[in-house]
C-alpha cells in the first residue's frame, strides 16, 4: 500500500509539471535578463517602456535608479549593469574612454527640459526671472550640480542671470532632480528647478515657469551599452526599441524633446 500511494503521488506531481510546461512554455523558464541603470528623472518614463518591452520580448528588465553621477560611480566600481541611461552626455562619453562602455553604441535618447516650480500660492503672480529675487523666498531647490545634470543646468541659469552669488545661501541641494520636485510638492521649498517630465507625470498642484533655453546648455540624455551587456543580444534589441518612433512619441507626451 505504501509503495502504491508513493507511485500515485509521483504520477500526480509529474502531471502538474507537464501542465505547468504547457501553460508556461519552456522558453519562459529561460527568459533573458538585462540590468539597466537609469537616471532618476527618467525612471517613470522608463517604467512605461519597461512594461511594453517585457510584454513583447522574452526578457526581464531590472532597474537601478539614482543620480547620473552616482550610477556612473557604481559602474566604474563594477556594478553589473548592461545599459546606462544617463541624464547627460558627459558621463557616457567618459565610460567609452574607460572601456566600461562600448564604443559606437552611445546615442541621445531624449533631451530634458528645465522648469521652475512652486506650490506656494503667494508666488504665483510673479514672473520669471523676477520671482528668483522675491523677498518671500527663503529656500530654492536644485539637484547637486556635481552629480545631477538638471542641477548643473539650474546653476547655469543662475549664473546666466548673474544672481548665483546673491542666492547661494538660499540654495538647497538634493541628491537627484526627483527629490527637488517632491520637496517642492510638499511645501518644504519655496521654489525649485525640476524636470518638465516630473511636472507632467506627477503634478496635481502648483505652478511652473518656463526657463529660456539660452540660459542653460541643452540637457541631452545619452544611452550607452556597457561592457557587461556586450554579448547580450537582448540589450541591443532594447536600445533599438528605445530609439523607435513609438517610444519617441511617448517621451514627447511626457515632456521630453526627441529628434
């Protein structure tokens, strides 16, 4: 009787395995993986892209997000990333020189737009750039220019307006541009320099002021295939997908400029 019961259990278990393989084909068990480091301003758009790509390809995408500077440091120190989506061009160019990036794979996937943002209704009647010198303003947020491309662009704006030294004591530096948006959104800052994409995607209150493009260098965001992903066909397929027309249309709707 014992051996009969054991045999029945074995048959049942084998049947379950067979059913599983029919419902979930063997190729799904061997789904490929790619690991992508993505600048914080691009995380939400990337999640849209990730979902579409995974649905159409037998590939799972894992994301690591942070400031471009912090991701660059991780890559230099051996982080197992296959693709780097930076918020600027300089860092991917440096990776090519250090052989961490694959030459010939770098391209601009989007150009960011910088806005000034506030949820303080007392400031809504001000115009740009006069708002920057309003006496009511105590705290101005921007990403740390050393690590955050949008923060560097914000610093360029202040220098172009010749008010950087005047306002320096009021500046609050954040680890990434998303944090600037959130601190503004919850009233911890009076105004802040944010990515237009954050305002379009997340905002339910507040006001923005356009910043003339001639006040800061274009925020060209480059992608590059990394050494770790050089032999992964699916990584190259993703980069091609990133430059497709339908992805470009999506990025335009989210506040980016694409060529």
